[in-house]
């Protein structure tokens, strides 16, 4: 009776759900409490379930489940809630993934750090992309593989038992008390992980963190299909029409936009791509620089996902270390790179640099000729040998239209890999996919990166390719139009509030092609002490954002995004994009991103109102 009630309610919810559950990539931060991600949403959803209330008006009032859909979203929460209910589990014990590999890697990661034994049991063949040797050799994970005929054959084990099975249904799962984790693989939709037993609940936050940083949750589109299967309204048959055509279109667009005709790769998110880059480069170093330390050089205040992921990879491997690269404010990127590379050369280590151009959130661009000079400089080890040349990993999300890689371009002679988050300009905020491409000097590295993108099952989904194929051809024009709006708004702020510090590109940099549509605003403050001044400024930040989203609710949103098709997004990096960055490196300033399509005069009017009332 309870099962039929659950299924019936979910069916009603799907009929009445808000459109943005399926179409948005970021959600409102003004109704979001990160400490209660998923929990707050499901508590209120459960109340609606108990009241038999599935009205659209009630569903639209639910709080934000996660700030990014790659971390989770309303439909993933409901899918996990439904599966949990049908298996008498807590919703926290069910976690969905677009990847069919990552849930296994998440458990292996925790056990590697805790030196705990793991066995992976399977009935049918493992996914062909799961290369056990690579997982052990490159990721440093240890485990045993065993095949059984039935789940009843799984015996007790001194350690963790993972049971992997291919499932053509979604709902209740046959269980065995000797199994700690069930990984149910659901064809093209992804996978669902069930955490079995209270003794394994300590894994949940760690597994969620892997989903946050190295992959994405099951996408809204695939969750909707999964929920329809659960409620008997659909089947697993994938619609693959035009997928190959869309792939070709996306690859052609990447070549045109970046000016590089070498191999490009498209992942389920920007961080999925970055993870493949990191693991691919580690793989290459293990083969070509045996026994040498690997150093990832990362700005400490860059996007929190980049920073956190790099440190998480280093935590798992003894020969990998993260080295800080100060790039903003009083620190200059080129000088910092020069100093760090000299030190790493003296240690005869392998240098990999991850940097954003322009930087986030200060929107700074280094002197590119000096950058080229520093990156091509021949360095020596302590014993006088020629040091290993660096690989420059360029996060180009803010300005994906700038040409760095093609023949004759500024970084064409340096081993450089460029990547971008597709949830920004490439898709106009309509999906999370990301892409990377290298220059001719990185062709062998790109092959390794492709291996790890496939191993982690992190390639873009069918729908993501479809969205990118539709949006990427217009990307460069949208970038130009959005920049014009942003420059206009920045000039207006400068005139109306000249004492504010605005971080934006100069007109000279814009002439060189750096035309971002994001700027950061350090508002003027007052107070007798530094603490008072900081407190006042933080209150002003929220006052400005709340005024904008209240007065212009159809366009201004308190969200983390960039490159959207319409409207204006506002955020505070320290409490959003820099969420896992060290406190001292966070930026408590306002960041705004403008689109090609918004009522700019209304935004000016509301900002003027803000200025007149401070």
C-alpha cells in the first residue's frame, strides 16, 4: 500500500512540476542553505507528500535543493527519495550519478585514505570502460574483483563489499546484509548508489563530495526518465537520433572558437573535464617521468571547485602535491609562475599549472608576452640537467572566444590545454557540459586525458551534446553583445559610485579580445576598525543583491552563473564559487554577470536607488 502511494504521488508531481526543474543549471541562493543541501528540500517535499499535495503552486515554493544541478537538483532528490522509500532506506543513503564508474571510485577513494580492504562483486560483465589496472596504477586504489552468479552468493568479507549490477528496472533492490554498497547501473541514464547499513553511513558525505567535485549527479533529463520508469510511464530505450551529428557539430564549433584543430573532448561538466585532465597528466608523468614528484600549481583563491579538486587528487597520491600560485591583487601571475617554476625545476619535478585567464573574481589578465617568455624559459635542475617543461592548463571559462592555441597564437609553442565550463557561454546556462582542447604540442597528452574521461564515464550526455550543438554557433556573438551591456553598466557604476572599486578588464584589454561579461564590485564601506568596515561592506553586498532581485525579479537573480542567455546574475564569491577555498583567500565582494538580453536601463535605475540610500 505504501509503495503504491509513493509511486502515485511521484506520478502526480511529474505532471505538475515547475518547468525550471528541468531547464535550469543554477538555482536561487536567497532560498538556499548549503548546510541543508537536499535535506531542506526533502523535508518540505515530505510534508507535501504527507498532505497529498502535488499542486504546482506548492512545488514551486520548495527551497533550492543544491546551488548547481551538477551537485543535485529537485528531480535527483525526488528520485533518491522514491528509491529510498521503496527500499526502507533514508534518502541520504541513495545517491544518483550520471557516471556509472564514479560511485565505485568514490568508495575506493575513502578506503584508500583509510587503508581499508575492498572487494567489488559483480554478476554480469563490468562496464567495458572500467579498467581495473588503470584504477590501481594511476588512482592508487586497491581492491579485489569477484564474479558471482547471484547476490545470495556474496559472503562476509573483512572490509568493504561493493555489489555492481546492471538493472533494467528502477525501484526496489534485492539486498544482502553482506553487501555494504549496491551500485545499480541503469543503461544510458547513469547509476544509483545505495548505502546499506548504519555502519556505512559515514561514507555518505565523502561520496557526495566526489559527486560534487569529480562528476555530476544524474541529469534532470535522465532523472525525469528514471522517475517515469519508476512510475511505469516509460522504458529504458534511449533515443539516439542525431547524437553523432550533434557531436560532430560541437567538435567543429570548438575548433572554430579556439582556433585549434586538434582533438577536443566534451565532458558532463567543467570539473569532469578538469578531473580527466589531471588524471591524464598524472598517467603521462607515471609513464614518461618515472619516480619524479608531480606538482600541480594552483591559485589559492581561484574557483573553489578547481582548488578543492586539485587538493583532493593530491591527498590520494604520495607523489602528487599542490603548490600555491598567488595571482591576484598585489601578486602578479607571471612573476609568481616564474618563481614557482624555478623552485620546481630545482627539485627535478613535473610542473602542471592550472590558471584562469581572466582570473576569477578579480577579472585580471596577465601580460601575455611575458607569460609566454616565462613558460618557454629553459630551466635547470639542481644537478644542471634541463628541467621538465611545464604544461599550462588554461581555464578559459570567462573568455572562451580568445585564441590562445592555434598556429601562431601566443601559447601555440607551449604545451597548453584549454578548457571551459559549458554551463556558461557555450550552452547559455542550459546544461553543465564542459570541453577541453589542446594545441599540437599536447596531442599525446590529449589521448591520455580521453582515456580517463572514458574510464570515469564522464563524457557529455546525449542531451548536453544537443544543447551545445544548438548554442555554440552563436556563442561569440553573444559574448560581444553581453560585453557591451557589461561595459555600459560598469561605466554607469563608476560615474554614480566612483569610490567603489570595480574589477573589470580595461578598454585596452577588450581591444585585444578579452571581453568578459562579469565584473566584481568592492563597495565603499565605513567603520572605526577593520572588523567594522568588513562587517558593513558584507551587509551592503547583501543589500545591493536583495534590492536587485526584489525590484527586477524577472531578470536579476541571486545565482552562481555566467554567460546566460538573458537576465543578470549576482553572487558573493566567498559564499558561492569559493565555497571550499581557505577563508583567508576568499573574496567577500559582489560579482555580477550580464547577458546579451536584459533591461539595462532598469538595472541602472535600481542601482542608482541603492547608491542614494547608502
